[in-house]
């Protein structure tokens, strides 16, 4: 067992406002968490998956994911995304001790192409200890002062938007999440690679994909429905 994927899916989906947790929202009839897991399996690069969900959704998600090939475990997540990832990580490393590479994904990035997932695993296997998928920014980016007046235009050529899965060599992600427990600055970190950056370790990049966008708002879900309907 070498590649373990963590799928935090314990959020409420407040911004989507669907009345059910986002992971259970159906897209083309298939819940987002099921699409995310099936995308990981379709990459053929992942051997084990730990999904973190709200306690009340444990039974229903286990039922939804039953019968798939591959090792899939569903556990209870935490109060925020990083708590859910941490719970899944500690559980997964205990349950799958032969893990060499860890992918940290989002259930909300339900349309992530399997080929992109495979490219992240390949980059870790090629020797990079931390790898994230990135996209260039299409819009011009401005820096503002606190009352919304433009201070200047940022050079967007050096900026990238970051997606998931993010891929890590196992000892590095273990160290990053272990140290984060006693690092007050870690709470401001907004992605998993950010914890690796706090260790001073390099983070490599591979090309992301527009299909790996995070379904956050009703607009995003509408876009996702159009994508699914057109494929
Ligand atoms: N997540 C999680 N545990 C939490 C909060 C979020 O596992 N306590 C997961 C979500 O289920 C999602 C991913 O982290 O797959 C990214 O979070 P986000 O897009 O913010 O989802 P929600 O937190 O569900 O949405 P919102 O912030 O609008 O409530
Ligand atoms: Mg959230």
C-alpha cells in the first residue's frame, strides 16, 4: 500500500446553501463525495482512501461508497478542514502503515481529472517531497488598502492559483501536521502545502486543470452541472 488519499468532506456547505452538507449534494445524480473518490480511483495511482465526514453522515457515506474496489475508510472529521485532514491523516497512517505518498484532496473538487491526480503522484515518485497543482491567473490583480482604494497592481506573472490534490512524501506531511499542532501560526495557513512551507521545505508545482475547480457557491454548482451535462 503506497499511495493514500485523504478526502475531507465534513464541511456544512454553508456558501452552497443546498440544505444538505456539500459532500452529499448530487451532481448529475452522483453525490460530490462519490465523484471525488471515484476520480481518485480512476487515476489508478491511489491504493487507499480515507474520507472524513460529519458524524451524522457516517453511515450514509459508508453506504454510498460501499462495493468499490480499493481500500476506502470513512471516519468522522473535525470542526474545520485542517482538523478533518489531521484526523484522516493520523487514522490513515495507522491503518495503512506502508503508505509512502499522501494526497490531500477536497470532496468539493469533484470533477478533478484522474490524469492530473496521476501526475501529482508521479512527481512525488520522481523525488519531489511536496507537489501542488497550479493555474495561472486570468484576471489582473490589485492590492487594496483597508478602505478599498487601490495601492497598486500586482505582477500576476509570478502568481498561481493552487488546487488539490496536494501530494506529499509521507514523512514530510507527518512532520508538517505534527508540528502544526504546537504552531500558533499554522491556524492562518489555508492549504496543506502552507504547512510544509512553514517548515522551510520546497514545494514543487505541476499544471492544474480548470476542471479541478472547487464547488463552493450555487454558481459553481451550476457550472459543474453544465460540465457534466456536456460530457
Ligand atoms: N471540510 C471538512 N471539514 C470541515 C470543513 C470543511 O472536511 N470542518 C472539507 C469540505 O467538506 C470540503 C473541503 O474541506 O470538501 C473544502 O472546504 P469548503 O469548500 O469550504 O467546504 P465547506 O466548508 O463544506 O463549505 P462552506 O465553507 O461554504 O461551509
Ligand atoms: Mg469551509
